[in-house]
């Protein structure tokens, strides 16, 4: 989205996802554990998009995850680590 389209809205960046004491969010930890981390351009987008998606869809199918992340592009990888991280985060979020 263009920055002007966010005018008047609250914006959450990747820096806000970890706790104040530095504990990673479920999604951040999943990316770390599943080797889903890529570069500093695409990874924040994947992490923020997935965080928002899982908030609204706590029990997604793999196809729903792929669809949710389809607007985030990385031409450097095959996405397997990212999708594995997304599945891990979705499953971790379901635990009590
Ligand atoms: S690793 Fe980030 S755009 Fe490819």
C-alpha cells in the first residue's frame, strides 16, 4: 500500500511484535525455528502479514496461508522455509 493510504490509520511495524523485554512473538519464533528468515526487506513483510492473518484466522489451512502470503514476494527463495514457519506459527498459536 502507498503510505498515503495509511493516513489516519494505526500502523504496526515488525519492531513492535516482540515484547518489551525482547521475547519474540510466536510468528517471529516460528520463522527463526523453521529457518524462514530471509532478507531485511521481505522478512518483516512476511512476519507482519502473517501476524495479522493469524489474528483473524487462528486455524488456517495451508492453502489459506499461501493465499494470505501471496502478496509478499521474494525472488530469492522457494518459500518452503517461510511456509513451514507459517504452519509452525499457526499450530503454536492454537496451543493453550
Ligand atoms: S530474501 Fe528478501 S527479497 Fe528475497
